[in-house]
């Protein structure tokens, strides 16, 4: 019956349309479900700061008498990427759960939410002893974790967290993630008629092209200008736009992209290199540049000998699940938790081929992850 409930919960969550900044219906669903599970809930004002329909949802479940009173934080975000309107889960003959094929499934991160709700339900119906449990269901994780960046951390009591938001096999966990910079460079040249007076113009697209050709794309090393010259850095200048017409020397060109690295210093150093190359090429041609960057998330690393990692390893062992803790080049709300002194891991919770219509999960993996969560919250009470 519990397994059936887990499936029904996942289906109910998947049926809800919850794009970034449009999570109101899902938030209300969670409030009702958590209320029946004796979880105290508080919705913050993060959504108001972004014009969203709701805020982050915080929850607290008191620990059992006689159990450890050191709380643990569990988190899974409420929003999904598009296309998501009208998504429906289908259980295939091979055991996979997919969408109908024209939308995402939404296992990222409804799989994590379903697991947490089922674990809480089993704690309650079994009257199982457990430590205090904190919950955070953030908005807008898919927008560089904007929701958790604005969470009210004065509410948090936990110093350790498990974020259910990782692709991979159950038993995998990420203990490190990168800084992600969103970058933009605009080249301002000079327009001229391309047929009658091209010599009077300053070709902004040509300036940008020369700069891009000099900047390492993909993965490279940080370089001697940083304290960690061997750390990997990825740079991708992914979009370029500019020009007015085929017969006009383009006066303006905008290039945008992102930079990632496990070293925040290395990411910033690569951005400084990008700016310097664009400025040099612009100066040669008589153009000027405007350069901007935004830190989406900041790199962190949870030590493998931290208790939050050891507890996870023990929980995997108890459930006969192979454990593999590694770094990931993807960000999560755990990046923001780390900024507030909370050590955490990001756990795989049955989401595969995410951010595509090929996304899938498995019911047996959801069940295995539920058992893992139960082991984590009961780790200190046996």
C-alpha cells in the first residue's frame, strides 16, 4: 500500500503545472499534505521579490522523544523547466516512467518531493523514532537557485542537509559543485553603408568574432594567474546577436555565455580574461565594450569525512545500495545552503535525461530513495 501511495503521490505532483515563479498550486498541495503529517509550515516572501506566485515553503517536524535532537534539513525544489504544461506520467512495460513525449516528465524535482512526502508518511503511520526534520521546498531553482538564495535562514536550525536533486543511480551523491557565472559583453562599433563607405564603419561583429576566437571554449585549466592553476574551468560563449541590415556595417554586437569552475577564484579569473581580450580587440578597431557578469551560484565542497557524508554512506550500507560520492558540474540549492554554513550532499532520487522530453524515472528507484531517507532520519535513534 505504501508503494502504491508513493506512485499516486508522484502522479499527483506531476499533474501540477509548476514553472519557475508559477509554483502556487504545488505550494498549496504541499501545505495540505504536510499539515496532515503534523509538519509545521511557513511560506516566506521570496516570490514577491521576483513577481512569483508563491514563496519558498519551509517545514519543521519535531523529533521523537529520546531521539537525537540534532535536526537534519531535506530539500527538493518546486519548479520545473518547460515544456511542462499538460505533462502526464506513463508507466512503461520496462518499468520506466516517462511523459507522453511532448513535455518533460517533471521528475526534476517531483521525484525528490514524492520521496520526502512518502518518508514522512511512513514515519507517522509507523510511529517511528526520528530526529527533528527540517524541510525546504524552494521556488525558482531552475533559475540559478534564486528561491533558496532568498530563503529566511533565521528559521533554519540544521547544520547538515540532504538535497534530493541529482541525476544518476540511487546511492550517488554530489559533495562539490561549481561557481556559475552568467556573462555578457556588448561591443559598440560604428555603423556605415556597407557598399558605399565601409571604411567609415567599425564592424562590431568582426571585433566580437576576433575576441571569441582567442578565448578558450569548453574545458581548460585555470592558469598561473590563480592560486589553483590546474583546476578545470569551462567557458561557453553561447549566443551572439547584432547588426541591423545586410548592407550596414554592424554598430553593435552582444555576446552572452557562462563560466563554471569548482574554484570561485578561477571562474572570476577566466571572466577577467574574457573582458581583457574583448577590450584589446575593441581597442584595435576603435570600438568600445560594455561587460557585465552575474554570479548565479557559488562553488562549495563538503569534506568526504564530514558526518553528513558518513551518515549517507552508512544509510546506503544498511539498504544494500552501492554508494558513490563525487563532484558535479551542475548547481543546486545546496550551493546556497553552503553559503550559510550548512554542510550538505545532493542525492540522486530517480531523475534521468532531465530537461528534455526524454526524461524518465523508475518507481523502484523512488522506493529505494525513500528507504534511504528513512535511514538518514533514524540514523541516531537506534
